[in-house]
C-alpha cells in the first residue's frame, strides 16, 4: 500500500490497483483522523501507521484491525513537543518515532508512546536561530539526517553538539553541518 498525506486527508492505493485511490478524511473518519491537514506518514517496524498533521499531532493507526490505536500531541502526558506541527517523521531501529515540524524541535517519542524527549537544534547548533524541520531520514547505518528550513541538511547525533565547519561538512564526517545549503 502507498500512503499519501494531503491537505484534504489521507489517501492510499495498492499495487494491485494503483489507479484507484481510497480517501480517509475528517470528519467522516474522525475515529482515525483528528484533522485533514496530513503532512507526514510513516510506518513503524510493527506495521503501525503514524499519521502526522500540521496542527493536530500524531495519530497511530493499526492497519490490521483498521482502527486508531492511539494518538500523541503537545497536550499528551509526558509530551515534550514544541508544537503540534508534524511535518517530518522517521522510525529508528529501536522503534522510537522521531518527529519535527514548524517551530517544533526534533522530538523522540518512545516505542511504547509513553515518554518523549526534545532535541532543540537551536541549542545543538552554535548560532542557529530556528527549529523548522522539513524532513527526517534514518539511513541503513542508523545515521539521522535532518533537513531544516534555513540550515540545510544536517547529520544529527543527540549526544553531541553540531559545529558549523564548512571544510569538515564537505567530508560528511563527524558532527558538523550544513552538508547542503539552499
């Protein structure tokens, strides 16, 4: 199944019939979605679909039972989210969900969805002024790449501080950035 997040809800299609799209929208499917502005979709290692919205946080949907299995937002207990804007999501090898968005620092939600931690790029990058994350990728070597609005592509390690060093950034080694500026 291919999932597409849109400003009008969630759509999906299967490889067996790629021309037919099925729509899930709010309020018709309020048992699944909290709102229609779907900005990120990600599948966990156990098959749960995480649906991120720009303003409504995250909804978890179990595709096997075809039911919402939970949600998480700025108002959730133990939440360290900076805002409910979820523009990017990625699961790591341990099943933790990493998220980011507009004015929303990089955020790690535990695999059991009970605890969270924020990693502000403002604090981790000397001289940075913004936490605006547009995409997150965790590669096969478990390295995290964070695309930001204003600081380009960064390799992120939550245990270190990123230092801007243009010469080092061209080597793609260490904790430096930006790798790509736009």
